[in-house]
C-alpha cells in the first residue's frame, strides 16, 4: 500500500483591526501540526514569538497546555497532536489565531483551496502578501493606529522618540516574500525561539 502525499491547503491570513490590511497567502501541507502552523504564522507575518497564542474555532480553543486554569477547560484542546486538516476540512472554512493576549492581535485564517502537492515546491510557501506586520508591544490595533499617526506626521513632537523605539529599517508598507520563504526553509520554519 502506497501512502498518499498530504493535500496542500492554500490559506489566507488577515490581521484584523488595522487598515490598510496586513495579509499573507500561504500554501501549507494539510497534515501540518497546529504548533508548527503557529511557527509558520509567526515567520510569515513577521512576529517575534514573544507572547502567548492560541487557535480558535466554533468555541473551541487550541493551544499549548500548561498549568493555567484555561488549559483545564473542556473547551481547551492541547494542539501538539492536532493537524490543520483536523479543524479545516473544506474551502471557505475559517479559524482564528490570537497572538499576544495583551495586545490582542487577532488573525482570521480562511481555507481558500485544497490542492494537489507539486513535487518541485517546498512547503510551506508564502505565495503573496501585503504590508509589514506591526511592531511587537505597540498596544494592539488601537496603539498601532496611534503610532501610525505619529509615524506619518514628520512634524509630530513624538516622532523622533518613536523612530528611536522602532527598528530603523521598519517600513509599514514593506513585505519581503522572498526573505519569508528563505526563513520558512530553516529549522522551526524560521520562527524565533519563544513562547510555545
């Protein structure tokens, strides 16, 4: 009996709460474990993996089980043995991914298509995207919008301080798909060590 290669899921990840939208379009193996999908999301979006995270679908929470009370809820499931194909099964289905419970960066993930694998392509792969991810710890969507008002106003009295806080190379409109795909080929999909 010959094992069949997993299907390839084309998913679109959209960061909610900010305009213009930050989004990525990926192709991932359907049998990717959720804890690995977390790493792929961190790398493709540009996050630093420094905060807690979880996936959500239909009132269920999928995340890393620990000793916290939320981990003992009947709505919580340890995601280390759950694959993407276990919770996304058909075109148009969505799940949510929350990163940083303080800043509350909510991502919507939609399964756009189920494809056959291409033997010449390394998966996961980012096929498209727009805009740079917000900087870590900027205060979530409201803090980011306020930060952008200062960033886009050269005469603002707080702009110099903001530019010192930001990485000199950070540009809100920049997205480097080629760099993301290079990182995805690294160990742990290029994800920085951090919160698991």
